[in-house]
C-alpha cells in the first residue's frame, strides 16, 4: 500500500504546509512533541524523591554502618502510538485529478487532524484536573482574574513541587478576563488588559500563556470553541524525553517524510486522498493540573 499509493509531492506539501492560523504552533506549545518509535515505554512520573528532605537525619551514616538506601519509584508503562488519519473522496467531475484540488484536500485533512489532537488534549486535561469555579462578572465582589490564576499556579506548585509553566486560556475565558479588567468594580488594574500573552507570561512567572480561539463543528448547524470558558494550568517540557517529568506528553512517531504521509488512490470516477500520522497523548502525571471554570454574571 505504501509503495503503490504514497504521494511524495503531496506528502511534502502536507509536511511543509504553512501554519497560517497557528493551530499547530498552539498544539506544539500546549503538548510538546516527544519523538518515539511505534512501540515505546515511558515513566509514569512519581517525583516525590526529588523533593524529599531527610529531617530525621537519615542521611547521616553511623560509624561502621552504611548509607541509607533510596530506591527510585515510578511505574514504567509500555505504549504504542496510534495510527490516525482521514480519507477524502473527490469525484472526477469535481476536479479530483487536479493537483490544486488535491492540495486543498490535503490542507483540509491536515488541519482537521490537528484540531482533533487539540480536542483530545482538552479532554485529557479535563479528565485529570482539579477545577475551581470563578465568577469574573459584574455581580462578583471585586473580581481579580490574574490574581486567581496566580493563586492556581502557586497551588499547582505545592502539589507538584515546581510551579506550572503553561497557562492555556480558552477563547471564552480570555474574553471574560478582558471584560473583567475593564470593570470599575474590579480590583485588577485596567492596564493589565493591554498586556500581550508574552508579557502576561512574564508577569505570571510561566513559560507560556496560550490562547485558543479555535472552533469545531459541534452539531450540524453550530460551532463551539475547542477550549471554551476554562483556564488550564499545568506543566510540560519542551524537547522532553519519555522519562522526563511533566503532566502531558504527545508521543509522535516520525517517518522518513516527517510527521505526515499522504496517499492517493484512483478509483472509477473517484480519487481517494488519505492523510495519516502516528501519535498518542498521555497524561504522565496528574500532580498539579489545575483549571478555572469561568462564569460572567
């Protein structure tokens, strides 16, 4: 199948397709890629040893005795990346054999696959977080969005041992933050509303403040934000290895062509275009994953 239907030109197009909307950049920052083979193993993080203090003088060796022995914990898990992909059927009469039509199909499928990965990330965070509700609206008494986020970053650090380094704002939560900062009843300073994401990250003391404004088709007639009225606070590492401690890892198997491969199969009066990739999103540690569910009333 690979040899007969693999399209090198369209594969190169898929791999090199410009990330105009910033979807892949957001996904890479929110869940950095960890390159692995199809089958791999990783350490389900248990970082208690990294923060132990031997307050009972366990580190002092008695005369003629041995040093206290410490064993590393954390369970090793075997995993396998999932083969993910979508196929688009294009009729001959709709230009299925034209390179420009095939390229548009590849771009559409690629973006759809990445949007699905972002949705999976949100589902994974939602399943493993500790959530707190906050009202940043006019009925709240002196609401302060950024103080709320700072408090969650600190609470996250108490659970993990180091502070969260990523704050992921849903589009609805970001709008509610800005609206709150402009309220006369807010204790937050109005100029905070003018900070860029990079400046706000520095103010929070994190590596990244990420904003997701991407939508998905939720029903046949309606769309919904992939990340809505929620702020997620957690820890990831760029250029991570399988055993590095972090909350979320996106294991990806790269091929000779890169992350994507494209296949083209001609049928009677139809063209089948398939875009595939290999990945698996894993929560390797639940420690310190926090979220704020935002209302505005």
